C-alpha cells in the first residue's frame, strides 16, 4: 500500500462566440491506487470509497470556484460601467 492515484477535474465554460474559460483542479491527497483499493471487507471498501468520494468533491469544489472566478472576472471587464456604451436618453 502507499501508492496514490491523482484526481484531477477539468471545468470549462464555453461562450456562444467560442471563448473558453477552463481550469484544472486536483484533490490534495489523491486516492488509493486501483491495486490497493480494498474490496475484501465492507469496512475496507467503505473507507476507500469514502476517500474517493471526498477527493472528487474537493477537486470539484475547487474547479467550480476557479472557473466561476475566471468567468466573473471577464464579465466584470466587459460590463463595467466605463466600458458600456451609454444608452441614448429621450
């Protein structure tokens, strides 16, 4: 035991004009390697499955935060008051 598999998730937002916002996030601790995943006992399976699930959740949360931040930063640049055209008033 001791080998770890790495969890990496990619989050991507593609706008209608083809602009892509993408990030890759990894689980900090990795997960038990396939060769070491314990299927011999219920407790072993639940322990290793829980570690897998926790790693996926951690990486997913990080990926979501990062891609949302990138997207909102771009929206802020494009839609800031000084960048928007002033609408004509009557």
